[in-house]
C-alpha cells in the first residue's frame, strides 16, 4: 500500500496548471447566465416583468402571469443551450438539492415532441421528499413535500440546466429547508427596523439586511486526497503527525498564490461571474494550502443562495484542476481551521447604512440606536447565537488557532466603548438644554470625526463591529449561512420591536421628546449589556473565568450548545416573530443532533479501520524488519548482541506498546459506540457520542502519530501532513 502513497505524490508533483482563458472583462460577463433584470426585460412582457419585480416586494404572482414568465424564462434558457430545468433548494442536509426534468415532452400519441415549461412547473413541484431529514415532522412513508419558486432570487443556468431557487415545505406546511425560515426572519427584521428607522426618516419604506461572507477553504491534490480514507469519508484527517514546518513562519499568509491554485481561482471566478456571484477578493490564508475568497455585499437571501451555489461550483471547478476542496472547519490538526465570516449590516431604501456612523448628531443617534440594539440582542440571546453555529466540525475549530472561542462576546473597540461610557453618564429622564447640547456635542458629535474603520481587529472575537457592520466570525466554513443569519435577524428584529415599545411608552406616558426617550432607553441598554462586551484575548484562561463571572455561556460541544434551540425562550421568540413554529424548531433540533451522532459515528468507524488496517499492519511490518536485524546481530555477535542491538530492541518494545495502545483503545471505543447506539433518544445518543466515544479519538491518534515517527517512511501507507500541506 505504501506504493499507492508514492504514486499519488508522483502524480501530484507532475501536475501542470490547467489552461484557463479569460472570457471577457468581468463587468461584461457578469450575470450572463442569470435570468436577471437585463434578461427579463428582453424575454418577458412588460406585465410579466412588473409581476416579477413586484413579487420581490411580497406581491403574489397570478398563475396566468406565471405562464408568461415561464415561457420567457424557457425561451431565454433554450437560447443558451439549456436542456433541463430543476427546482434548486436547500434541504436540512446543509447542502443543496436538485431533480432535473427535461423541457422535452411528447403528446399522448407520441407525435410532435415539443419543449414545454409552464407556470405550474415554474411555481411549484412535488419532489420525492421521503429521504430528506424532517426531524419527526412526518413519517418517512409520507413523502409528499413541495418546492415553491422564490422570485426574490433569480433563476440561473449551471451547465445545461436551468436552476430555479425555491423553498421546500412539507405537505402540512412546515419548512423543510433553510431558506423558508430565513425569508420569514428577513420579513420580521424589515418590519421592525422600518418602525425604528422612521424615528429618523419618515421616508424609509424598506430595510434590507445585507451579508458579505468570507469563504475559507483548503486545496489538496486529488491524488493525495484519494490516498487518505479519512479525508474522503469525513473531510478531515483523523490521524497524522504535525509537520515540522507548519504555519509558524507566517510565510503563506497573503503570499504569492501558487500557479496551479491561481489558475483554479481564475477558472472559478469566470464561473462566478457568469452566475452573478460578485466575488472580488482572493488570497492565501494563514495555514499552508489554505485560501479565501470574498464577494461584494448583497441582500442576505441572495448572498446565502450565492454562497451555497459557490460551494458546489468550487468542487466542480476543483475536479477540472485535480484539486479536492476541503470545507471542513478543521481538516488538519495543529494549523488554522477555516471559517466563513458573516459580515452583517442593515440598509434602507433611502441609501443609508444604519450601522455606519454619520456626519450629524441625528444621523449618529440613528447609528447608535441600531448599534446598541444589536448588542442588546446578542447579549439577551448569546446562547441561541452560539447554537446557530454549532456542528461536529466547528467544535474542532472554535477556540483554536485564531478562531474565536465558544463564548459569545461582542468587540466594539476602544473608541466606541468610550462613546457608550459617556452616553451612559447622561442623566435619566428629561434632559436639560445644557445636557442635550453637551450630549450632542461631546458624545454623539464625536463620531463624525472618527474614521469609518473606528475599531481595531480582534481575531479572537466571535462577534465584532468593524466600522459599518458586525462580523460574525464564529460561523464555520462548511455551514449554510442561512442558519446563523436566520437567528441573528430574528433576535435583532425582536429587540427592535421591544425598543420601539419602550420608546413609545416614554413618549406617551412620561411626556418625553423623541430624542430624550431614545437616549433614555439606549442608556439603560448600555448598562444592561456590559457583560457581553469584551476587548481582550478570547483565547486566555482568564477570559473563561471572567466570562463565567459575567454569566456568559461557554458551550464547547454541539450537544451542549444545541439545547438552547429548544428552550422555552427560543421557541417563544421564533413563534412571536413568525419565523418558525414549535414543530419546526424541535424538528431542527432533532435533525442537528442526528447529524452530530452520524458524523461522530462515521469518524469512529473510519478511525478504527485506518488504525487497525493501515497503521498497525505497517508498524508490525517494520517491527519484523527490526526483529530480523536483531536476529542477524545475535548470530554475528553472540552474547554481546544486546549491547549492540540496544536501540533496535528498545524500538521493537516501543512499537509494541503503541500497537497495544491502539488495539485496546479501538476496542473500548467500539464498545462505547455500541452502548450509545442502544440508547432510546437522539439527545442521549449525542451526549454519549460526545462524552464517551469521541474522547478515544485523540488517544488512538496519539499512538498512531507516534508510530508514524518510528516507522520507516518507505513503509508508511498514509500520505503525511508535510505532503498534504506543502505539495503545490
């Protein structure tokens, strides 16, 4: 088997960059394969075009108009060589799903075949939904589920297929996907934010949450990836000794992009431009063979669709370049993991970023209102926000190598901390004319003199303000952004709704002016939310102790973190905001626990297989070589052989100890797995896999990695870290 490793290395080192042609200027080709505004104007009637635009504002499309839209969409697709269409949706698997149907149809007598696509096929379909996770919403034999067109996200062509973004709901109406709750959350925050924004500008009719994700990933040559059963099955290396050189020299970060990787990136960007994904930034990340790309900000629903599509496109383009793209949050031990930083903000239809400091006291009061309310939302729902980014793979990343810890805190920087402290000092109740002037000049009025990037960076902060947006850094690289964004927008919507009630009460019952009422409520929020603000090192032991004193949660594992999703507080929150009912919330909890169990279960099986069928036999093979060597020395040197063969004998014993350690731990792990599988609830199974099964992973790895250092390199079958991370 060691020959397979060396064959893979030879293939990888012999690779030549794939030739990639620039299609045209990015501004020219952008959105060419998207049924966007330009295509709709060309292929739709004016009535159909207006209907699609109105649908983006929530107006229902008449079925007759839907026929005209479908006709135009079909003609556009056929003009580009498309043969099939699909409803493209995001089930609760964390990936995307599609079932392709040909435009081609025949009449009952088999004559006169035509390309057919009508409004009913555009608007709604019924895929066989029995195998998708539903968390107990329905029996598996009750397979009916519906996909319904989402006109707020444009259809696009990928390959020769027209992809129509849709929601996915059960026969009884519950959401079976990630998009439906997100759309509901976006509606909730739009409504709540408009009401608050009107304190400052009566002309605001819409508030749009925006998202700019940063996608980190690793690239490994396909041949090398295929030589590692753990990488193929789990997305991460379960074994492997740390390379002598890793990221400690910081020489990879922002360095010159390797030629093969750069051609991959150029090819990927071509595909992204055609699909209307506005990728802008590309660079080397901190770890060897780790990279990042980031787009221009978009409306959240579209940004989430684009990120989900991008991950699929990245894998397909990777195949052309003989690369395996790794989205796992921690594919390699001892080097940086990968995140998907979610940069979130709020924009009005009047062109204002509500989280951007302004140039007048009033615009800064507006900024402070949305800024402080967001902090209050995170403070009140930090456990739920932590639960939104919980997964078996993200557990490996949080708190390690520049990833934020599992403790949710907010970083705002020294300048804004000082501003909040001054605002807190304002007296309660009606403000005197002197206080009002002093407040505007000395507190709010200071912000116009502060640059847009009025904070430093803090890589250890899970939720940081970065000038005109909040960056949710704790989101994992393999995650669907919709999950965390649904939670964030829901909690901020709830907070803005409560804020409006408090302000209106002070205006109506305490006879305060609008500004005075807003100041008073914000002042109390500043006092109430001090616990969530943290400017220091999130990795330090001191912060763990301090966070505990402050009453902040520190859920280091997924089973522990997910419990917040089904708390009474969370169920009432999602219900009140119209985002999810209790059935949908509880179903997602069950599904995420099941996913956790299955992932740890698969990793345990793969680890046991590799340890016993690769590592142990290889170690025994080398041990036999040593034994033969010792026998030969004994024949030559007689009774003095022990002195001469001292090192070999010591090595034979050491190998035996590690072999025994592996076999013992694998047996114990297997027994614990059997016990966990026999438990009668998913929650208990998840806890058992987390607390009883998973701890054996590191113990088995310890012995295997020690053997990697002892065994002859020529015999070792598993591709090593130095080869996976540094073969370009």
